[in-house]
C-alpha cells in the first residue's frame, strides 16, 4: 500500500461549477473532487477552450459553485490538464484566493465526505 502524500485530503463530489478566464471566456463543468487546496473539474470541449486561450502562461480562473446552499466564489490556477476523449476534459485547479467563509464551507464538505 502506498503512503498518502497529499497535503490536503480530497473528497469526491458532483457539484456544478462555472469557470471564467481573465478574458471572459466561460465554461460549465462538474467538480469531481475537492480539497482545501483546490479541486478537479471535469467538462466538455468548452473547458478545453477556456484553458487553450491561455496556453503558455499560468491560467487563472474565477470559479462559482455552491456548497451547503451557499455560493462559493474563488480564484484558482490550473496546475493540471488532461484530455480524456474528444469531448471530455479535466482541469486540476489550485486555489489562489478563497475567502475565510468559503474555506470553512470547503473544509466542512471534505470532512463530511471523508
């Protein structure tokens, strides 16, 4: 068995999310796992287009999703991108800004799912 080396535990999720890049391109996706440090988003080709517009520079996105009936707005940078098929993509995102109230919501979600 391998040792867990992640800084933050992850929780599986199925949470709709809206992503907007710095030039206003938007995409819809689904948060498939979540941690205090970031999240993994799955989506269709529109997710890749939001990512592709910024190739070569660190991608910063604004995100909006709901936890426990509350809206979470945050900023994140793309640290991972993978194409699963022609219409399925994943983006690994690290939070670059998350207000304290939203952080508490994320922490509660992770704790309840683990």
